[in-house]
C-alpha cells in the first residue's frame, strides 16, 4: 500500500502539495509513504481524494487507480 501511495503522491505533486490539498499533516504524509503499519482510514481517505485515486485501489490495488475521477492537479 505504501508504494501505491508513494506513486499517487508523486503524481499529484509531492508530499507538501498533497498535505496541503488533503488537510493531512506533512509529517503524516511523510510517514505514510514509508512502508509501515498503523495507517488510519481517515487520513488515507483524505490522501486518496487529494491524489485523485480511489481508496479501494490505494488500500488493495484492486480496480482502477483513478476510480473514474481522473487525477486532480
């Protein structure tokens, strides 16, 4: 999951841009793009929306990455 998040964040403009767009702190974004346990659904949902990817794809890798939304930039 961290690798998919890292790719989505990079494609959406980077950690700072996504943090600002999502309302998730930069420290949390930085922590979540590293492989680790303990990711919470609320911040993940906000990050998925800020990156223009589906939460389902972010969490499981299933379905289209953009969830039919297209990437927001």
